[in-house]
C-alpha cells in the first residue's frame, strides 16, 4: 500500500490532467493559465472575468454571475 510515487501514472493522470485542463480552459478565456491562477481556483477561490467570476466546482470551470448585493455602487469607486 501507501501513496503513489510523484512520477507514477496515478498522479500524472489525476492531478496533472486536472491542472493541464484548467490551464487550457483559462487560456481560452484570455487568462495566463498560470500555476497561481490554477491554485486560486483549486483552493475554492474565483478569478474576475468581466462582470462575473470564474470558479472551479465539481471538476468544472464555471462562470458565476455577481450577486447584486456584492456589486459596488459606481460612486464608491
């Protein structure tokens, strides 16, 4: 038993594939697809995307519309 070695196909197919897919999806939406952006999404954070945010939930990159209560009134900027 035990954990798989870092170079094993078990790790490459799961974590590596997820990171690679997220990077490709981010790049297709105009982001850098950097490790930092991927880490933010994998921790449950979001990236600002126009009037909404990109989040990673249930294994998918999703666009979340801002809640009206979370938006700043233009006069506050």
